C-alpha cells in the first residue's frame, strides 16, 4: 500500500509541476482545460499522499487547489441556453 501511495504522490507532483512549467513557457494557458485538469488531478493525488502520511498542512493547500481548479473548470463550460 505504501508503494502505491508513494507512486500516486509522485504522479501528482509531476502533474502540478507540468501544469506550472507548461504555462510558464506559454505552451498552455491558465484558462485551458488541460491546465486545470493537470492541477485538479495532481492536487487530488497529492491529497491522497499527504493524508496517508498525516501531512495535513500540505493536504489543506491541495484541497484549496482542487477547489480553485473545479471552479475554474465550471467557468470554462458555460451553461447552454434552452431553445425557445
């Protein structure tokens, strides 16, 4: 189980760093679905890892990161208007 949690944590770290790096080098924009999904899944994986290791301050910041990513994704997909 510990190995799986460690792998999940490393994948989450790589995803968050990839999102930041790709954005910093202008390969993706902050309002892209890819950027937000990398942040969302990366933070979720890091939450699993940090809760397992009882690193609650890190878990907290990743929970906030998930909320930001979810709200950004919701904003990217506006609701369609009903046909008259």
